[in-house]
C-alpha cells in the first residue's frame, strides 16, 4: 500500500466521529429516500447549500414523488427552478423521472451502471444516491472531496484532469468503510464545505485529519489541490432591453435547443450598443421609446461562455415582433427567466 492510500485509509473513523458532532441538519438528510437524495444532489450542482434549501422544499411540495415529477408541466417545472440556473438540470430531472416511472415502474434503480445511464446522472450523483439511499460503498467524489483528498495526501495532480479524478475515485473507494458509507460521503462533503475551505484559510486546527494531513504539515493548503484550466471562456457581448409598456414588459422565448433552451428572456441583440445604436435596434422592432430610464452594465458566467451585457430600461409603446409577449407583474410569474438577466429582473421588480 502506498503512503497516499495509507493516509486516506486513516481518515474514516476520525471523520465519522467529527461528523457525528458537526453534521449539518439538512431537509434531504432528515428524511432519506432515493428520490430526495437524487433531487438534492442535482440541485446542489454549482449551487450553495443555503440557496438550495428553499428550492428543494418548494420542489418536493410540488412534486413529492418521482411519478409526480414525470407528469409535471414543463412550464411549472422551469418556474420552480427559476434562479437556480443551469436549466438543463431540471429538464434532465424530468427525463429521468419519466424513465424511472415507465421502465422501472417508479422504483429507483440501485446499480451504478443503471444510474449513470440516466440523463443528468454522472459518477458523483450515482455515488451519492447509492451510498446515502441504498447504503452501498460507492464513493461520491466532487470538488470538496478532491480538495480534502489532495491536501491529505499531498497529491499535486491536476484535479481538472479526468485521469487524476479517476485515480482519486479509486483511492476513495478503497478508503471507504463498508458500513456507514453514506455518512462517510456526507461527512467528506461537510468537511470540505466547513473546514477544508476552498478559498481563504482552511480551519486546519478543527480538522479530524490534521494529525496526518500532508498539506497541513508542509504548509501547502493554498497550493493544493492543483487546478489548471485548459481553456478560457468565450466572451459574447449583448445589448438587452427591459421594455416597459404601462404595467407590462416584453419577453420572448429562447429556441427549444441550445443554451437556456425554452426559457424566457428580455429582447436583446448581439454587441454592446450605445444609445444611438440601441435606438436604431428599437426602430427595427417597431418600438417607440418615450423615456430612457436607465442603463446597466452586467455580466454572467456560464461553464464555457461569459456574457458581457449592457441593459437599457425604457418606457415604450408598440407591439414588437410577433413572437414577443407582453406580461404584467402577475403574468410574469408564469415565465421562467434565467438568472443571467437577474439585474434587469430586479430592476423591474423594485420599480
């Protein structure tokens, strides 16, 4: 056994003891089922725990079972997801719910190969569901776990490299206790979130692995794990219009495929236009501006793209293109608007 594996093998008992004292009381932990574990793990992707809790509670109230989710109206589903971002997660939830309902008669599959074959379920989510809901000793390796494992072992491999991640997964599989495997995975998540912090100074004195952590012993907490990105985000620039017509605003639906597919957005055009350019665009849409209220610069980061935007808030008249809808404050609640446009949405709601 190599030294790195030996360090990870020492982790289980002190980690579980720490978890017993510091476990976070979360709604998907207080009542455990494969469905609840799966929904929570999908929501937690790229999203803070504190932000997920109210979404999870509303989602489970609306769709308490996998069958209810399978039969849900997509507009209601996307509306409940509004603000969480990465809307493909919500669509994949429903696709998987339909497969489980139709193929597995509502019973959650409980093998690794079956789970990762479902839309939106990858290695980490499969491990979380199998260990937490089915008590199977399968690792769930996410960014928190990679950070903890890299620091404890002193591993300088690039954790963004698939081969390095696979090696960590194999090591964690060997380190996992046969019993309490779900608690072990959740303890690693909590340790990474609360103690072995990604930014700033980790709370090493509070860590159950402090006695044998390589990074702590060599003062390399800030350089581990190694994360070397290979590609930069592509930048797209846009001019976005919050067009007010009395109590209504203009919205249009995005294409059925691609980024933010099927969601609703404020009319926009490519490029960051000054006021004269923006006025020319409005004329092309047959929109007459009466008052230029405000301009706002903002941006939004996707996985591979960054949108840099200028937004114009205007009081207008005219109907615009035929694919636009005009919605008042009450009607707007039916339309899921992505968080990429949150600054304009907040501007309208505050006014």
